[in-house]
C-alpha cells in the first residue's frame, strides 16, 4: 500500500544564493527580533556574548521587523519611522559599540563602524525587502532565510530547517522558525551523508507577541549561535528562560 503521508513541498527556485563568504574562525548568528516586539534583555545578552567572543562575522537571520512576519502571513504592514528608530536605538547602535566588522542581513553584506559613540550601518532596509536567501558558510553548512515549506509537520521543532537541509544536501541553520531545536537526517541511497537542521530561537518578547497577531506556538527564546569553522563545525545554541 502506498504511503498516504504528504511530503513537504519546497520550492527554492526563487532563492538567492549568496557568494561563499571569506572563511571565518568564528561566526555569531543573531536570530529574529520582530521589532517592535523585541526583548531588550535578550538583545543585551546576545551582544554581551558577541563582545566576549569577538567573532569575525555577524549574521542577522530571520525577520528583524514584525512587519516582515505579518507580510508572510498575508497582512499589510509597512516599516514606520518609529520601528526604524527602535532598530537603531535598541539593536544596531549597541551592536556597533561592541562589534566593528562585516555584517550580513538577509544574505546582503553591510558594515558596522563605530565612527562615534553610536554605531553606524551602511544598509537601508527599505531598499532590501526580505527575500528567500541561502548563505553558504562552508561546503557543509548554509544559513537559510525567509524560506517557507508546505508541510503538515512544519510545527515539529527542527523539522523546517531539516527539510531545507535535505533538499540542498547540506546542513542548514535558520532563525526564521523561531524555535530552538536540532534534527538530523542520514541518506544511505547513494552515499552515507548526514545533514543537520538547526533552529536557533528568537530575540522577541513572547509575551508581547502573544498580544499581537503573530503566532507564538512552539517558539523559544534564544540568542546567538557561535560557529567555529575549522575541520569540524560546532554549533552552540544558547537558550534563555527569561
């Protein structure tokens, strides 16, 4: 009897592949913020980890603004001056005070520079709306952004990232799912290959999100993932109960 279990449908035809970045020994991944529903406390914890670790590259993955999530849900939303000011005041300027180096937002390169007491960013959000993006970190690891899957099992922690990983044949880290989980898949048909799907959490305040129109089912608070890229890749997820 053929299986009646529906298979996830994943269309990557519109995804943009970022050029492989310059090799970095350590990378910090900052997950979704959902401004103005962000948690200042979680952002502070993330930036403290970045200041201590001193990574060579920072990647912000997942929706920075709640309007991006609402747009994915079919709701009309536009970036307001207040939201942009919150992004600068609560995230970009504090990031610029502890880190001056390359920054990727939705697969596009930006640069943080101290310049003065406040950080500056040569990136204009209105010019770069979120698009499906895959950023190659190494031969065995990618960061996926804004990629949706059509699966009845997308709610299972780790499954959404793992679905992308199986499709492209390499391990995937994503912050878009807002969960904190990890799943593995081994393919034996052609050659033994194990890929991982890692979901790293969100820096949003879940209490604020529950009062908005954004779902929080299965979402977990978590902040940066530090990646050491050498002969092996170590992915460290950091959760926070507060």
